[in-house]
């Protein structure tokens, strides 16, 4: 993951001529950070609040409330995962679309894997809370799951700002690159006509 984030920052801070001397690479359509990514950010921040609610309920020996809060957290984690999967399905680029595609899918994919692991971790904690395996003073397994979930939240905030906002500046500026292809076609036509004039 660190290799790919290093690759991302190297390519975005000093894009080469191969990338069109800009980031994201010239002609690559990227996600607007204000659609699904912003919704996913709100979902994960809300899930961080619900897991904290579950922790406070567990410490107050309110097992039913803790189970409800954990069900909310798990549901939010599943919604996040479903939206991320949908985003992958409709992505205008693939993992083999150069440095942007590979770093996007690897970094967000590893984060998504951690969300799935954290969701499974919280499902186990929810079941253990329901079956009263935890007490208000003994619940280290739950605390580990909560810390892991907050780690997932913080990493997502980093990814949201670096990959979607900074890496998606093209989408926030509403640049239409469909005219870029037309300009290339016109440029090639004019170039060939000029070379034909030179042959006369």
C-alpha cells in the first residue's frame, strides 16, 4: 500500500510528460469527489460515531443498546462496501489505465478489504455482545474492533482528500476532455494537409 501511495504522490506532485504534465493524466475521466466518495465519507464518519455509541453502551452495561449500535455500524459498513463496489463497476478507467488507474484501484481496494475485515470483526463482536460474552469491564475484543474501525475511518479520510479531491481536481473543475479528442483529430488533419502542400 505504501508503495502505491508513494507512486501516487510522486506522479501527482511531479507528473511526467507521459502523463501530459498534469495530474490526473490528460484525457482521463475521473470521479467527482462530491458524489459517491463524499457519501461514503459521511457513511464511514457516521459508522465511527455508532461504534463509539456501542462502546459507551457496553461500558454502561446496556447490552441491547450496544447490539443496536453495532447493527447500525455493520449496516453502514455494508452500505459503504456496496457503494465502493458500484463505483468500481461504473469507473471510467480500469486498473490497467496507467499509473492513475493502478494506484486508485490498489489503494481504495486495500482500504475496501480493511472495511470488509472490520465489518466481519464487528459482526463477531455484535454476536458476542448479544450472547453476553462481554461485560462492562471485560470487552477487550470489542475495543480492538472499535480501534480497528476508527483506523479504517482515518485512512479513508486520507484517501478521500488525496485520491478523490486532489486526484480528482479535473472533475471538480468540470473540464470536458471530449473536445481534446476532436482537437487531436483536427490537428492531425491539418498536419497532413500541410505536409501534402509541401509535396506539391
